[in-house]
């Protein structure tokens, strides 16, 4: 319900047919009885804190009837129980049934139009019961509000929690990710091994490489079948903790010696490397190839063909050069067949090469066992399908023998889980995103469809047949039940593929729009979802945005921002709202859309909790209003500063005098806006801005010389972040703000003043 809809709804509800009139409420003084009694209920509706309770008084009989309005059926079921428990038939004529609407009653028709059938009516028969009912309704709402966060988390299915964990990782919200992981662990639904995989996933997302190395069950993880992504993340941790120091000192010989001394226990991590994308994991695999008892030059050279930065390429070449130049090339006797060569590669731990050789053989019991084992280790959909086809091509008796072996049936189950199932136990290769959506809508093998999407999406999107507009329409398609749940839980997979792991592309805008729709209309939208919406809006407005009358993307961004803020308006999300308004201004939205409604919505929302707006948030709000020429809207809104607070602020102005501050944020507008706020708050500071995606010489130099270095980890690349931290001396101040916005950066700087001399 928009602000206009809300205003019209209230005017009509407190209009004809109701002795309580809206005009009387609006014109009343703050301490008038009508204002005092209605204010809490009006505020709930304005802040979209459902369910909503509104009173109606019959002008003739003076009987009061409370209308309880719900936004969905789940909420209606819940509030019905609360109403029966708190009010029941004792104080009102209420039997738990939905209201029966009169076709001639305009208030009934108004409620039905906006809330459908999800409306309860509580007629208060006894005059003496009216104040008691108000007290009980207040108590009921207070209880529900205090218990809502616990209740919602308690009923979240495990699939939704896993989805929320991925959203926290995408939003780079470590606190949220840890809380969700703890909740998942407490459910007892996942095995110890899968929980360990999740823990690795969380640690790696926030560069907690030392924590991975200190995991008490790390040895167990090295000896079990792991998803390729987990192997890559552990390999990255091992390289970072044990071998990166040799890269820093440019000593490849020492790195190889260290690997032969300490790294052999991690050899199982690189049995398959084709799926590695992390530069550090690739460098670890290269060390393993060069440092093996018999160096594997072929594998090392193939690893050098990966997409690496110039600095990484230079280091890798210096490592490869450690293989003795005149070492005789591997000679394979003519008598050694392809199967024997495959066995050699298998024993070397080069499963990618071994699989390619095994799959060329006749499907015998022995070759099938090897194909299944190596396919499981390689862990991708194409390899899984080739392995299943190889099994199916064998003679029936050979196949029967293989299926009698339990380890083989377990491997087939794993490969089938990667591929999906046409029916129970029958693998089916989904060769396109369209085919995946068809499975979602048909309800077939729904249990593992999001896992199938994880494995297949990158390949499907890279296919020449992939159609962005068609995919967007399929994402937007109206669904219910399990199908809707699958799509909601798949949102982070799509965001990671189209927004995080690849460059922004104008052609992908239909996907961005569809994902925004899915997030906006999710009934349990949270802070990490809001961050994702901001990222998606930024992607749309920074890739040749359209402002045509029939497709004005600036209008769309403004409408989304206003709608979401009206949905979540609270002190907790004010930074997000200000950051969104800053984004709209930075992208020139005010030239193609009216931003005044967004500013008005923010200002009106903060009035009830005006004292909870921090100094830096006020400063940013004033800057944004100034940019829009709307400073008049703030007149009389900001509370007067106390003399003590003003003196304290003035005393801080010299706290950073002469200091140099480096701020690293890939999003330039955030860093620049931080600079404006910091220069308002402190005198004679020098600010250096860094926006590079990789570690540069300038970044290293500033890391060594700047008095204060602010690393916006919510908006930074891991490699650069790590390089900055490692270049900073212990006495230098390094700040990692808890939020992405400019005001959060300033707040962290102010909070750190006590440690700055």
C-alpha cells in the first residue's frame, strides 16, 4: 500500500459509517484523547507493522467494533489464535471466523478491497468492556512484536535458512552469516560433514583463512568427498597461511621446499583442478604440481593458461621455472596402453587427466569403477553425465556387478544429485535453464533442483541458445507452493551468477529486474536482501539506463526505493535508505524522475524515532537534501543539539588534524560522500581515495604511509583487502566499518577516535 493509498484508506475508514472521523484526528492536538487513543494504531498501519487494528464506532448505537486486518493467510491463522486467547468471546462477539462483509457497507467493502477475506471483526457489546479490550489488544500486539523475530526464525525451513546464508555472504554481512549458520547448526538437520562444509564456506567468504586451518575436523575434511568449491576454498586457505609469504619475498625455491615439507598432507585438494577459479587455489595447485615427487609439467603449464593477473602470472612462471630444465620428458613405452596411462595419472592424483583417459576405454567393471570415482572428485554436471552414460553403455552383467558394489551405488547417487532425476533414481541431464524451469513447474525431482541449478547455471548461461528475456519471464512467472519456494531459495544463485561472478552487462537487465521483483515481494525481506536490491538497482542505473516514457528505469528505481522504505522503515534500515537516495542522486535520477517522494518518505518516517538518528546520518541527510534543493523539508525536523553535545562535537574537530586518511571502496560515490562528511566533521584532514579492484603499488604505498586506512570490506575485493592489511604496520589504524554506506564509514571513524593519538 503506497502512501497515497494509505491516506485514502484512512480517510475512508474514518469517514461515513464511522463516528470517529479522520479530520478530527488530523486536527487534534498531540494530547487530545482521540490523538492519544488512535496514534499507536495509525502508526502501525503507516509503518506497515501488520496485523492492523482499527476501531469503528456506530454513530447511532455507539457500539465499538474493532477491525483486525491481515496481509496474508499465515498471519491470519496466527492472529486468530491470539485474538481467541486475549479477547475471545469474553469481551467481544468473536468466534474465530473471518468477517462476513455487507455489500452495502462502504467500510466493509473498503476492507475487502484492500485485504480480501483476511479480516476479523470484534464487536464490543458491553460498554464496560471497551477499555479492557483496548488494553488487551495493546498487550497482544506488544507480545507479538517482541516474539515475532523468534517465531519467524523458528518456522523458517532449512532451505530458506540456507538461502538466507547465501544472501548474507553476497551482502558481505559476516555477523548475519554467523547468526544464520548458528541457527542452521542448532536445527540438527544437516550432517556433521555438511555443517563443516558450510563453516568453510562462511570462513572463506570473509577471508578467515586462519580459522579454516584451525578447524578441529580439517583432517576429516581432507579425507572425505568434498564439493569442488570447498576443495578450492580450503586450498586457498592453505596457500594463504603457509605459502603466500614466499610469494611476497619472491622465493619460489623456498615455496617448493616448504610444500614438500608441509603441503603433502593437502595433496587430495588438487586431485581435480579444472573447476578452480581462485588465483590462490590455482597457485597452490601449481605448487603441488611442481613440488610433487615427480613434477607434473603438463598440469603446471595447463594451470598457467588460467585467467590470472600479471603479478600472479609472473609468480607462477617463476615457480614453474624451478622444474629442472634438462629433466627428460616423460616417455611412455608403446606397450603401455591408455588404461595404464590413466592409472599412472590416477596414482599421481591427477583425476582430470585420468578421467579423460578412462572414458575412452571399453566399459569394464574396473574402468567403470574408476570413471565413477574420478567423476565424483571432478564434481561438475558434464563429467557426471559422461560417467552415467559410460555406465549405461556397459553390458548388463557388468552393470549389475558394478551396482552390487556399495561404494559405486553411493557414487552414482552423488552424480545423480548433480544432474537431477527424471523420476526416482533415473538421472536426467538438464541442458538449459528453460529445462530447469520446466522441472520446477512440473514438480519433478524438486528435492534437489537448487543443487542442480548450482552445478548447471554457468554452463547454461554461456550457451549460445541462452535467452535473457525468456529467462527473466520464467523468473517472474507466478507460482505457488513448492515451486514458488524453489524459486525464492534460488535467488542468491542467480544473483551470484549474474551480478557477483561476472561483469555488469546491459543485456542482463531483464534478469536484474526480475530478481528485484522476487526480493521486493518476498514476505520475509531482510537487511541482506535490501543490500542485494541496492546492488541490482546500481547495476541497472550504471549500464546505459533508459529514460524513455515507456521504459523509464529511473522511475522504476525510485518506486522500488520508496516502496521498500515504506515496508521496512526503522532506525535499523536508515543507512540503507540514505545510501539508496545517494545512489539515485549519483546516477542522475533526479533529471528523469521525481526524488521528492523518497525524501519526504524518509523524513516522515524518522519523526517517531528522531532521537535515534545519529549525527552522521543527519549530516548525510542534509547533504542529500542540499543536492536535491529540498533543504526546506528538514526545517524543524532535526532536534536541537544540547550545549554539552555541541561542545563535544566541536572538541572532536581537531582530533584528526594533520592526519592522512585512505579510504578503499570500489564504489566511488560511497568514498566521495564519506569524504564530504569527514571534511565537515574534522579540520585539516587529507583524504586519499582508492577504487582499484586489485592490489596496486599505490594501494600498498598508502597502506604503509596513511595514518588511518578505512577498508570498506562490504564493497571491496578480497585480494586487495588482504594486501592492504598485510602492508599495514601494527601501530597504524585500520578500520573495517560494520556497514557499506558513507554514514557507516564516518560513524566507524568517529568511534575509533579513542585509539587515535
